[in-house]
């Protein structure tokens, strides 16, 4: 099980950029698109429909979210109940505005 402390990718836990789909602490739900392709693992697919809190975003250098034109998508790391964390492409997450749904 991945937790915040065992994320192996280079990530930022605090960011504030106007082009980001999510900010730290936003609630997000894993949408149906997570099962629309073959590159998502069964583990990642198992979170479909679950709601969690965005805690980190991937970064190539620890400073910028996207470093160059080759890096097109951001991976957001979401923490679910029980402190389990999984990373998702932004397109596989929907922002949740009613935080009363979060446990």
C-alpha cells in the first residue's frame, strides 16, 4: 500500500499555480475514464468512484510542475480513507465541491 511517505516519484506537496486543475487539499473523485485505457493498473482502476483528498502533484525537478513540452500531463496523488495514496492523471479525476461527502 502506498502512503504519503512512500511515494517514489518527485512530487510537490505545496503548490499554487493558476493552470493547475487541483490545489493541495481539494477533494477529488476518480472518474469512469480511469478504466478507458490499457495503461492504468488494476490497482489504479480499483479506485474508480472513490473520493479522496489531493495531497501532491508530480514534478520533474521538484520546482516546476511541468518542466518542458515533452511533459504534457500532471499526475495528482490522492489520499483516500486509511491513508492509502494513488497517483492519477488529471483527466481521471473530477473536482468535488461539496466536501461533506468526504469521510
